[in-house]
C-alpha cells in the first residue's frame, strides 16, 4: 500500500519495433534492491519475438538447376 510502480518500456520497444521485434512477456524476478532513498527496484526478464520472414531462394539452388 502506498507504493507507486514505475515502468517505462516505451523507449526499448520503439527502438526494437523498427526491426520487427514485439514484446511477448515480462516476468518479474525475486531480485529486489533498495537504494539510498529507500526506493525499491526489481529486475525483470523481458521476452521479445519477431515473426519469421519468408526466405528468398538461395543463389546456389539456381546455379544447380542451370547445370
């Protein structure tokens, strides 16, 4: 009670979104630290994924077919 949670994933997500990455899950860890002001911080595990892209035909395959 009386706790305020602050999380800001927006800069991370914006920087990775341009490469196709998407946030899928955030897991809190049992690691809790206190700083000099008495604020608590936790570490979290962030899972990202990006859809698989169809692969282009390899040049080697076209060379084998031309022989």
